[in-house]
C-alpha cells in the first residue's frame, strides 16, 4: 500500500472513531452520548461539533483526492458512514429533544 493510500485509510478510520477535530479538544462520539442527561443547548452543541468534525474531514478528503483515488474512495466512504451515524443519532435523540421541548 502506498503512502497516500495509507493516509487515506488512516483518515477514514479517524473520522469513524471521532478523532478528527476542528482545532478544539471536542471529540464527539455520538454512539456514547446520553441525550437524556444533556440540556437542549448541550444536545445542539453536540450535533454541531460532530457535524463540524465531519465537515473538516471533508476538506481534508478533498486534498487527499488530489493524490490518490483509493484514498479518496476511503475518505468518501468514511464520510458517508459518519453522516449515517449523525442521522441515526438525531433519531435516537428525538424523544429526549421532544420531552425537553428543545428547538433543534
């Protein structure tokens, strides 16, 4: 495996594990969030942080795609899975959001 493909694979794994950050220390793992314990503002911020992480990864994947189609495919798949996690977490959080009367 060449260096660029390896970097693409590493990037894909980092998105899936929630390790890519946007310059802050916020690492969001939506699979382990207990939305019942969070305030409306915290729930909203959790989704914003996760989406920001995915978006920053999208920027990196654009750069990777210039170097290798294999790395680009891996990064694209990682973003797709990350967004599936995002939408599933939104469904999971929906009852807590409704009960708390959040406007998210």
